[in-house]
C-alpha cells in the first residue's frame, strides 16, 4: 500500500494533463469561444429601462432600440479596452452601417462627456447607467460588452471584449446580414 501512494501524484498529473488537452483541442477546433458568453437574453426583448441620456436633459427608454437594427456598446472611461475599441466605434458610426448606441456603465458622467468631446462620439444616444442596474439586467460582467439588437428590439447577440474591424467582420457582419435577410421577408 505504501508504494501505491507514490503513484498518486503521477495519476493526478495525468488526469490534469488529459483535461487540459481536451480543453485545448476544443479551443483549437473552434468549438469554444471565450468571448461568446452565453446570455439568457438572446431572442428576448432588450430589458426595460428609463434612464437619462448623457448629452441631454431627456430620459430615454428601450423604445429607442425599436424600428432599426442597432448595436449597444457598454463602455466606461475607467475601462482600458474601451479606449482601444473607441476609434473603431467612431469609424463604424461614420460608415453608417448600423445605429450605434452607448451605455455609459458605472462611470462619472462628467468624465464620460469629456472623453467623448476629446475622442469623438460614435453614439446616436448614450445612456447613463450610473448605478449599473441596466448592466445587471443585461448580464454585463464588465466593460466593454456589445449587444446586437434587431428592429423588433430583441437581443440577438452579446459580445464581450474590445471591437475592431477583424472582430466586426467575423462576428457581427454575418449576423447583421442574416437579420437583414430575415426582416426583408
């Protein structure tokens, strides 16, 4: 029995190695995408809310997202990845491919206004979510996160992480084309 105890570390190592190999194989085959977080909201209406707009006195609600396909980007000035993706969002808004809305998440509104004034404002409307309640309703785990919303106001996709042209073309464009085809029927 004493000699068998010598093999326990080896068995634990072999089990862990097999587990890591299985996960790595799954990742390399493209079956697992760490950015593709599951969301209970896929196919569901965008959560109801009534919050102030960052650059205006008015309040906005979820009806803002109906009638056109849009993306909703959750961002904050304290988020380094948001700084990385911001030039892409500005360029995307300038191209006019899709309506771009923002949710300024758990941030200082004055800092957010300064950010947009100095770096450009890609957002048709920017929603102030100072308390994080809308983010909680969306299942946000941190900024940035981006949601695709169809013209009926249903969430069609959630993407966590910074956006750039490569990610846009790979993950967003095919879905936007699919939505356009569905809505054309």
